[in-house]
């Protein structure tokens, strides 16, 4: 089996930087499978935003109740 340096110089170094980064990401995920995948700040914000266009006061009350209940967890 060739050395890591040989593999890098012959197969990885010629790749464009974007492909090198993708390869590094794949290797890191497999080397540390216990780590959770990081989310972008936009994904996090999308998950915490209130629902768009609530239709009634009852829906708003229900949303607020669920949010307040989640604070106790």
C-alpha cells in the first residue's frame, strides 16, 4: 500500500480545492462518526422561528403554550 504522502501527492493534490475540501469532510465524518453534524446558523434560525401567518388567537396561544412548556425541559 502506498504511503499517505504518495496518495496525497498523486491523487489528492491535483484535485481542485473544492474537491479537496469535500474529501477532507468525508474523511473527517468517517474518522469521527460520534460527532454530530454541524448546522448552519440559517438552519438553526429556521427551526426556532415562529410559524408564518398564524391564523387565529387560539393558534397563537397554542404556539406560546408549547414554547413556554419547552423552557422547562
